[in-house]
């Protein structure tokens, strides 16, 4: 793993061209970045709240801030670690920790990969700017990067540039009041008819110019969008400007974002995000851009479900009102198909396909179907008298939620089917293949009925946390009592409880959304399985991370691969820790598989007290020895931090391995260090590219000694560090 690559003068000079950092950022100072300024097509960029860093001799920039300022559409999908940048007709697709990226239909390669640094998505600026064909200039006297987005185009003289001072960024965005600070006029000038569903777009960047309303400006004065307010239900938002709005454009992008652009406008609010999560809308984000040389204030609504919406401009042209229209639930119907396929169904039809949330209630047993941002036009009850459903009741649960309740005659399994052509969602109910297992949504407990004299102490535990499964192994074949299949939970950190019988042994395998521990209790009728955070049952927890893996082998020398060596060291340390039983230890991986670095940090933050990442170094082919890397976080306790822990690990490795002590290194640019909120270290155990280092790493006794040194350091940390939980 190359932590300090050789610095070539040519590459260093090229990297200086692409430096962009926040001028007052302390983080930039800690990363060693040079403070520079940025202009785009002759216009100075405003100060952003996230700095850029020089990492591995390349400049990384916060992707959303910088490229939305350049007029791009930017999105990040954390579940896939995917970055989308749409600029004009071009689409760029990148992934965290991946060197290859897609530019339109071409696969290109970078010499450094995108990373998440200080909770920001950072990308190498030079790779994207070069692909887009921008012209770059550098003024060494003023430390300014000059970007020209269209080198062949004449300078823009139509719209006057903003004043030399950047747009204000101190006015709070999205103030907490729920009514507008300045009440907009009661009547508005409609711009379009309501949209009933998200229109398809040719690309993620496509902004439909049909969705626009403009006046011929008498002057090129730029207004300021200075506030955005909303109602209690987050179904109507008012964007207010300091003066007349000359033009507004909007589009529903195919990934489910409604984008509002106020043309010839500065943003009087800082770029930020407001969390909503009301069933159809997750976030509202604001920002400021220059698109083709024009100043644009932008508001983005991140939608989670299809929704009707309307955009209107007030008659004085100082307010834009965005209204998300409730879905109209037109009918609810029950059908019995017992003779055909053994099912009963409830079909719900709306103006658009309903978005639903389902859960069970007990005493009496009910299947509840909630429809957020919906209006029930004709409340009523269907007396079904079916095998599964005794009745179906539907009404308006609250001003923003319609509800359908199925009164159950017995336990059911169900599946959901959506028909967008018919604007219908159908819930199909059938006999469950499992029995005698239940989930209590109020307590979050899974309960199994006790067959015969089964006691909780007879259940064997197998924690397959790497695959997010916690298994309870029963003493024999209980398939006649429990059946088989999956109890769908989808809440309380549990996805499903699966009943599996193989080779005469029944297992209850619980699939969780994160690493969990379980406590057991029992009464005369049931054994209760309670999921808890491991911190509530283990006094000290270590997250041990063998670096790299899978598609990322790390450093390579002949047949030697860093990912395999660090896995062997980590497994040796893991076995010692498990055998001793003094601490609880979780591995990020136990095989040669790919694990995103963001997932490693997130899991450690969720369950562990300290984070230890194991790596092998590379350098100039001569250097040997050990190094320990760290970053001190603001959330760490004053009495013990990552530097203190790094010193303990470095001393133990040096004293045990008797190699060269190459000291501690402060590295705020490494994701697994800067994204953890607990004491964290990254161990560099020898240099693979040096002959002497490679010889040591090939010796099993050396690897065993390294594992023991890691264990000894963990025990020393445990002796002096009491986590604050």
C-alpha cells in the first residue's frame, strides 16, 4: 500500500494547477494543501464549506460543491458508492475507491481513485476537467486557478457578472420556522399544470426547457434567493427572493429529483441539506451555480416515490411556490383467489401508483398499509369474511396519510405487486410456510413458541456478523413445529427471521441490517430473542480490519499480495483474541473479498470502541520498517485519542518485530481514519517492495509475531482506555 509515493516534479507541477481549497479551512492546513482561488469563465468562485486536499500528489475536490458550481448535475448513491456527474451532454460515472470511470461510452482510468474524506465525497479534479475539455490557467502570483468551460466560445457579455465579493454564505439556509418569514401573496401565477408522474429524461442532466417561465428582463440585475420555508407537512415550499425573479426552470430527473433553477439569481443561503423523510420526500438541498456563465440559485427536492407536483410563481415574481399534490386514492377492492392459487388480495388504485408502508399489529392481528401524502376519496369497510381477511377498512388516518387495515383471520404471508399502467398496488396474502414465530413491533423482539421442553439454554449461537446474520441452532429437527420460510420484519434493525432445517437440524437465522448482539429470555410459553447493539453486552469491542481485499489486492510483489498477507496476520490475531475471551472482536472481512472502506468505518463507528486496520507498505524499494498512521478526531476523548493509541501500537510492533522504527504519521486523508469517530490506527507492517522486507513477510514466524504484537497492543489500550458510551 503506497502511503508516500515518490514525488515527480512534473506530476507535482501539474497537480498544483488543480488545487482548490476553502481559504479559511483548518482542514486544508492539516492536509498540507496550498490555499488557492478559483475562477470560472472569469467569475470568482464563492467560498465553499468543504476544503480540497492534495492526496497522493493529486488534488481532490468536494464533488458536489465544485461541480454544481460549474453547472453540473451531481448525485451520490451511498448504497453503491457511485458518483454521477452530468455536464451538458456528458455523463461521468465514478465509484469510491475505483480507478476506472465511465465518460459517456468510454472507460477511462485515473491514477488515483475517488474517496470519502471527512464525510465528503472527494474526486480528483484533473481527471474530470481533462475529460470535459476545460481550459486551465494558473496564476502563481495570486494562487488562482482559471477554468474556461468553453475555450472556443467568446466571453459572455449578455449577463453582467456579480460583484467582486462572492455571494453571501452566512445567512442560514432553511430556517426552522414553518411559515414564511414574508407571507407570499395569496394568489399565484401557475406555470404548468400538475405533473402526475416523473417524466422520463434522456439523461440525468436533462433540464426540460419546456418547464420554464421567463420575462424579457429590462436589465440584467441579479436577484438573491434568500429563504425557503414550508408548511408543517412538508408538502408546500416557498422560495423567496429579494427582488423580481426574471426566469425559473425546473425538471423532474429520472432518478427522482425535482430540480428548481432560479436564473440570474445568487443564493443568499449557504449550500445545505434539510432532512424531511415524510414518506415521499427525503431531503431538500440548496446551492448556487454558474451555468453557461449565468448565475443560478438551485433548490433540489430528493423524492423517494412518484408524486404529483405543481410549480407556481407569485404575481409580484418574488416567490416560487412548489406544491406536492396528495395522491387521490380512488378505490380499494378485495378479491379471493383461494380456489385458483390459494391467495386473497387487496388492490388499491390511485391517481398515480400508491407508495405504501406495511407493518403488522397484534391483539387483534392486523396488516396495516399506510399511504403517505394521499387522500382517501371514499372511506369505507369491506366485510370480506375470507380465509385470511375478515374485513378491509380504509379511511384518512391523518391529514397526510391514508390507511388501509386488513383484519386478519389468521397468520399470513404477503407480497406486494405494483402496476404503474393501472396506477394500482396489490397486496397478495397467502398461508405462511412458517408458524410459531412472531415479531412484536412495539418491543422489537422475535418470539418463538417453546416446543415441548425446549429451553433457551439449549439454543446454540453462531454470529455470522460479516454476512449480517445471527443464527440460533436448535437441538434437533423442529421443522414439524416451526415449518420453514421467512418471517418478514423490515424494522428494528431486522430484515427477516428465516427458519431452515438441514441435515436434521433446525436453525433460526436472523438477517439484520447491521451488526447485532442478542439477549435471550423465556417464559412458560415463549423464548424471546431481543436484538441489541453489541456495546450493551460487551465491555470492550475491537474492530479489526485487514486492508484491501477482493478486487483491490493492495501492494503486489510477484506472488505476494498485500490483501492476503494482512488477512493472514489479522486472522491470527483474531484467533488469539477469541481464545483469550478478554475483548469482543469483529473483523471487516475473513476472506479475500471486496469491502468498501466507507462500510468499514461505518461499522466500526456503530459497534466498536477502537479501530485497527492492518496493511503492508511500499516505498522506494530500499526502505524497511514499521509505521503507524492516525488521525485525531474532534469526537475523541481528551484523555485518550488516536495518537495515544498509535504510539502504543508502534511501540509494541517495534519491540516485538525488532525492525526499523519509522515513527508515527498523521494522515487525515485516509478514509478509514478520517471517517471513524473512535480511536483509530492504520498499521504498516514492513515494506513489501524491499527485498529484506519481503523476506520477513514470507516468514510465518514473522506474521505470527506481528499478530501477537497487535494483540498485546490491544490489551495495553484496554488497560488504560475506558470508552465513554
